[in-house]
C-alpha cells in the first residue's frame, strides 16, 4: 500500500524538531554515509534553551537528495522526520538496484527530513540501510558552542 506524503510529513519519528545542523559530511568510500553534526534542544519549554551536541549518521546510503543552503548567520534546522519501511521512492530505488544486479545487504529504509533553512523549507530524502542518532548529555547554552557565539 502506497504511503501518501500527507500521512507522514507531520511526523517527527527521530525527535529532531528545532535541532540545528552544524555541519554535514558525505562519504562515498569505503562506505557511503551522511553524517549530520547537530545541536539538539534539551527542553523546549524552558525560557533559556540549553543544547546537547551529537550526530545523526546514515549508513549504507543508496540514494539521497540533500539540498543545503549556506547563508551567513543562518543555521538550518530540522522540523520533521519520518522513517518509512514502504514508499514509492524506496520501491523505485530497490527496483533500480535489482535491475543493475546490485546486492542489497539488509532491508532498506526511507528517511524523510523536513528542514527550515532560513527563508526556505527544504524536504530531503535518504534511502539507506541504517542510522544512528547519538546525543551527548552535557547541555550548554547555544552561545557556548563555537560559531553560535555571535
């Protein structure tokens, strides 16, 4: 059964709402990965937010359509996320791999990410084998992180 966009675009399966993106590293060899270095708010109800650093790593990437805008004094942030076990894009990716006779090691997942990048909302998709979301538990004020102290 096809999962329609409106059924998952308002979800936040990874709990990333208001999480800022500090940097992104895309690796192609030896394994295809996408690694977001992130700052995640500890408690969004606090008057003065405290943040934890961490990373969101996608491993075994077979497809991605990342669009990142690098505008001075603007930091992209995640708003929504969904983990899909079935989607049109996922089926198309698997079909392409099968046509090319490329082995698929483990079941693939479709990650949908919605980001706010200054004056533009950008949706991104990643098809991969797995992900890790690691957040440190040492909270700091945003101004205590290099680059956010201005």
